C-alpha cells in the first residue's frame, strides 16, 4: 500500500469514528449554556437497582431505630427545575439534611453557592423544602444545627461522621434534567429515596465495587424521576458527601 492510500484510509477511519461519537452525543443549550451531552449518561453515578435495594434495606434498618428518619422525600419537578434555572449562575447546589426541631422528621434544605464550603452558608441563597416545594429560608442554618445536635448524634454509625450535606455541581443537575426529559412522558416529581452505603453484593455473589470507599457507612439519597405514566427512572447519585 503506497503512502497516499494510507492517508486516505486514515481519513476514512477518522470520519467513521466521529460519526459514531456524534450518534451518542448531542449539543444542548440550556439557559444560555451549551453542553456536549452523552445521551446515555447524566449524573456521574447510576445505582443499579439490585444494589440500590440493598442500600435501601440497610437504611430501613437504621430508620427503624430512629423514627424521625424519613425513607423518602418528594419534590415537585417543575418547581424544582425552575428554582435551579433561576439560580444557575451558581456553580454548586448544597443539599442539607435538616430538622425543624428535635422531634421533627428529617427534611432537606438547599443552598446555592459558588463554593463547596458546607460549614458557612451565610452568603448562600437558602431554601427549605415545604410540602414538596422549596421556599426561601434565611434561618436554614438553625435547622441544620438542630439536625446535627439531634439525629446526627442518634444515628452515628461505626464511628463515622454522619452525612450533613450532599454537594452537587450545577452542571450535573442541568445535564440530569436533559437526560430525564429525553423520554417522551412528562415528569411529575422527583423521589429522593434515602440510602445507606454498605458493602453490597452483585447477583453472582461478588462484591460491588463501583462506589467510592469514603461513602461506606454513610447515608445519602438516590434520585428517581417519576413520570406521568407511572414509570420510575433508575436511581442516580452524584453528590459529594460532607463531612
């Protein structure tokens, strides 16, 4: 094969590769932002249903000893998405576990920020979940402190720090919206199912290894989109657990 034929073959091969990539990716513009989105991915970590089942069961065992722990927290999807888009100038979304008082159920609040400091949210935009909707709450820090002084002390696990905050990158959430909206049916809500990261097993009995070691023995949530036809999407987890 002469040199010119080799060059021609390489050009054709490069064209084929680019064509395959373009079938898997598309550029999407959201709120003046452009993303090259892998249509098969959104949050960085999907939780296989068989693994999530084990995480849910483990959380249930902890919740049975602590009645103020909630097993599911639900958000109105449309309102939540609007809130995210209105605050898309921020780079971080901090989800905090909170309690209204020492006897209240576990709830969540969020803070929009350009930093990952979960200990100081004085300059963040702060909201509390109330009846599936987020409302502005400048006293969110007080409710975080109640959770830390109450449930955190009750559910300490194997000497590990109990999760206080789950931090998401704004672009991960925006890409997640694109992914779940790619399905034809309308989304009614997001269910945050509380999970406990434990040593899980694959169906063949082998250890499940697709999870960060620093998440073991900590609580978090798996996010599920619920559609108007009753379909529940796979659970996603992409948050950075603090502490």
